[in-house]
């Protein structure tokens, strides 16, 4: 089987990675395969690229022809991630795979509500692979950072709370393609409910504003009537 891992470009001599300090290419490929298996991935498997020129601890997902002039989906990470504990490496790969799954399904692959829910389910599935220490389920919530909802139309806090609450309801054992569709349907329901609540809130605010305006107008009339009555009384006296 052809390897899905490659280096984008060689590092400069002073930046070369010391093999004893980081994961080997074989170890990276093994962990990547474990992640793909844990997620029940049935979409085109992205190529995993390690790019020493990227900013430390960054990553990105690219689709065919997306500025790279390639025919594959690619998940690119900076070499700095290889220095971190393996669970952190896993969480980055899962994050980028969530983007890649949405790209492959022709969905909005930005940090939207759809992405946040899919990521929450992916993290829950990925937490079961061997390199993740037992009893670290808290990392699922910890890795749903506010950054992961900054492109959503709904406030980030509400999106993340909804994603964490909804993720345990995901269908068990289904492939990624079905998870993407499920997450999209859940997001549409959430968006419809949110929009309805916003419409009700706006209607209530407008009604209260009209009440306040009416009360202010009535108060002004009372004051004016009082002044007029006082003026008439003064003239007649």
C-alpha cells in the first residue's frame, strides 16, 4: 500500500528534526491509520503532510486543486506537533480531518456549527484509540475551544454548548459520510430553533419598546396638560 505520509519540503540544516526527540514516520503513519479506523472513515483518505515551513503548531486541510495543484485531499501539519505528546498530535489530526470530511462532502468546512458538532463526535470516537490514555475524556470538552466556532452565525458559546450536548446522540457505528449528513441535519434544526427564538425575542423587545414609547408619550401629555391647566388658572386668577 502506498504511503499517505510525506514531507512537503526539507528543513534547513539548523532546523532539522532530531529523530530521537520526535515520532518517526512509521509511528506517525501508524497513529494516523488508527485515527482513520476509529472514525469509521469511508471518504477519500487524505494524505498526511508534515511541513517544516509552517508556523509552529499549525495545521490545515486542503482539497484537490486547492492552491496545491494536486489531486488528493491533504492534511498538513507543522513539524512542531511531532514534539508534543501523542494525544495532542491525535487531537490536531482529528480537527483537520473534520475539515477534510466536510470538504469531501461539499459542505461548509469552516468553523461553523456543522464543523463543531462533527468535531465533537470525532473527538469522542478518537478518544478510544490506543495512544489516548484512559480516563482523559475531559479532553473532548477542552479541545472544543471557542476558536472552533468563531465563524458560526450563532454566538460561539451557544454553538459549543449545543455541540457537546448533541454529540452523545450521534448514531453509533455509522461511517463518516453518514455522520456528516446527520450533523448537518442537527445543525439545521438548531439554526431553525435559534432563529425562531431570536424572532420571538425581537418581537418582545419591539413590543416593550412600543410600550415604553407610549408611556413616555402619555407622560408628556400629562405634563403638558398640567402646565396648560396651571397657565389657565394663573390667567384667570
